[in-house]
């Protein structure tokens, strides 16, 4: 689990990202992001029941994505909110593949420090 200040929690923040945020698509997820007024990034991982009806599978996916994001957080630009919307293709992917896809998508969105 991420530290409380690094988590995106409010419904209004999610709504703002869905309405105004920009999107980057990868094969296992979509990334929605927008700027915030804070000095740190905020992140969330969303795995809907469309991905899997099993809560065990959804929670396992969520934990794998959060584990990869924890390694990437120090490299993120500090003024963005990011939501990762997981697709069902992620079920068959290894954690390493998920990490590579995350880095590629974040680089494409210019959210990684160079």
C-alpha cells in the first residue's frame, strides 16, 4: 500500500481525472493523468469487475500494479495525479512486463523525471 499522501482517494479527484485528464493506452492498462497543486504525485489503481468477477484476482492485480508503482514513484514528476485503469489482458502478464509497460506509458506521458 502506498503512503496516504501518495494515494488518490476523493471521488471528486477521480471525476476530475476522468473529465479533464489526458489518456495514454498500453496493452494491459490505460493511464489517466492531470496536474495537481501539490508537491508530490498521487496515484490510484482501478481494477473493475469487468476485468474479473473474482475479488482475489482483482486484488492480486491491484497489488502487482502498486508494487511496480512503488519502485517508480521516486522518478515521477511531483505535480501530477495518475489513475491506472487495468484491463483484463493484465491477468496473464508477469510483474516485470507490467513494470516495463508502466515505465513506457509514463515516459510517453512525460511523467518521469529525466
